[in-house]
């Protein structure tokens, strides 16, 4: 690798003429190409496809675009002889272009490492770039990222949620308004690329959290161990607070094994009574015993479960997210009163434990975002006895453990999707006492209309219907949001038909 790369640790470094290949032309790939051309680098973008807008803009910004199959290393890439390859997170380690890059000894970055290197484009009043707070986990990342940014803003800090949440980190770094803190949501894919960083480009976050860990994206990473290792990079070099989930031993071990900056503290959170370096709950009160001068003898009140219930934030896994976000905010000096007030005005995104309606004693809850077993288990624990709407594209995931551990408390199950047989089999093996109903595509018309019809026939008196599919949506819907919206539409149609 070029020794020159070790000098490229600032927006003001000499990037001119650096040959960089950017793999992929989605939002992330374009932000990388746009940044690099602004810096004066020579940029080649390779992608199998591109939107008309991005394809038009790439030559406008001064980069070169090559579209076509990437199942083998294109001649254009070999001839370009890049000094750095920056890959979009969709490219797995097994991809031929990633393997060629590593075997050729070419530096391999993700967009997050590039953003870290040029983070000083816009600085704070004290002349320093924004602090970074990193957030990952199998589930709850986006909610916790939004919560953390909201709490930091309530504390008077200019904070921007970015990264895997939908705003490329490079866009936040280049925002001319500048920020005090970037709250960076990171997927395991992005973290794997961070793990490839050499010394000069390694992130040094102010604080970081891994919310939880359950098997996911195993095909991309190749194994559960590789997935766990990627997640663990979130804590590397953390300066102040390594926040972890006391109820998830994997996150504790990540912190114990992390190579952190000297002086960084391990800060635990869970729904139980907190120790002197933890956040937790005492008699229905969320408290901080970590960022408190007298933490061995007392605690600071943040909010109450009752107050959270009033604004729809009392589901146990949402409370865990709140505690994690509060820990990150407290690590940056946000006062408890600001946290309490901010939570009163916070609302979850659509399709995340969203109460669609309550009518004739039935509560309809849309958690279409629960696209894997871990997320669905959290929803089921929040609504024991619910009629559970489950199924979709399982992507090879076995729901046996989910049904055995959480599904057996369901009042009934309505199975949807193309992969119904494995779901039906899981109930037969692990929860045969649960009444199971099946929506068969092609025989029942609209899937969600049939779900509502079945659910209203199942519930006698009062009850909850919970859409927590534990599966991807692309078998029958365009996205998890489309699936959730169709569920809500079917509920609203039933309410109109049934009257008051």
C-alpha cells in the first residue's frame, strides 16, 4: 500500500491525483465519488446498474463511470490501477472485486473511513471536528440513533443522525452548517470495512454501543463468528464510554476484549437495578448511576415507565433503546432534565411497534420492521397473548427457536408469505397449543384483508393483533414499509365497514 495514504488524514491533505475506484453507485457510492472529486482525486466508479440521475451526475462531478457485470474483475479496473478501492456496504468479503483488491495489496476502505479522514472539513467553534458516537446492534439501531440525536439536541448540541440510517456520513461531514456530534448508525457491513482500516484511518469515537447480538447477515459475513467480530469493531479506540447491554453477554464480552483508548469506561444498561456504572430501572424509574458524582450511593432520575407509557414508548425493548441513548447522551454532558423533556416529545418511526388503531376492543400493532427473529421476539414479549401475524421471505432462517421461546405465548398465529411451511412446522414442533391460521396467496385476494378478517374472528372481547413477521417482505410486498402500510389500510377499511 502507498505510504501516501498515511498522510491523507484531513480534508486539507493533498488528495490530488489519487487514483480511487468506487464500487457501487447508490447513495453511498455517489457521496464517496462526489467527495473524492471535490478533493481532486481521480475517480473511477464501477456499478452493475445506476439510476438515471446518478448516471447523469457522475461525469458532471468529474468522475468516470463504468456500468456492467461485476462477477469478474473488469479490464477497466485493472487498467486504472487504483491506489484505493472504496466499496459500498453491499459488497461482501467474498465478492470477486473485494477478493482481488485484498489479494493485490490495494487499500480497501468503506465510505465511513473516508468520512473519518476528512471529518475536519467543517469544524466547531473550538476549531475541532465533530465528535462521533457509534451505534450498532442486530436490532434497534435506527431507533437508538434517532433517540440519541434527539437527546443531544435537547442538551443544546448540534447533532446529526447519519450513516446506515439513510444519510451518508460523508454528507454530514460536508454539511456547511457543521455539527458538534455525529450520531453514526453502523451496519455490520460498514463495520467490517472499518475493521480493514490501517492505523491512519482508524476511527476514534467519543462513545459507542452495541445494543444486542443475534445471528443475522450470516451469508454476507460467512459465519456467526465473523458477524460478531464485525460488530465488535464499534468499540475499537473508544475514548469515553463503551455502552453495552447487560442482558446480552456477547456485548459485554465485546467491551471486555476491545482495544479502547485509555480511560474509556464500560457503561452497562438493562431493565434491572443498575450498578454504580450502569443505567437501569428502580421502582419504575429510569435512573443513571454511571454519570453521577455520588454514583455509589444514589442515582439520577431520567424519566419513568409511566411517562413513557403515555407517549407509547414503554415496550421493553424500546425502554432498553432509551437507556442506551441516554447513556450516550449523558457521556456528552446532557442533563437528566433535558433527557426527560425530550422523551415526552419523541415518537417512533412508522412500522416500529406502531399502534395503527384501537377499535371495538382490538389493538392493531404494526411492527413490520421486525424482519428477523430477534426483533420479532422483542415485540412478542411486549404483547404476550397477541394474535401474531408472522411469515414472509425467511431467507433460510429457522424460526424454531423463536416459536419455542416467544411464540408459544401468542394467543394465535396467522401465517403469511411464501415460506409458510417452515413456520407451520415450527408451530407443530414447538407450540402445538397455539391455534394457527394460514393465508394462502392466490386464494384469498389481498393478504392483509384476509389477515384482518381472520384476526377479528379469532379475538373475542379485547385483544391485540401484532404484525411482527420475523421475515423479509419482498416475497409479496415492495418493502417492510409497504407491508406495514397495507396492514394499516386493511385495518382502516375494517373499521369503516364495522362502524362505531
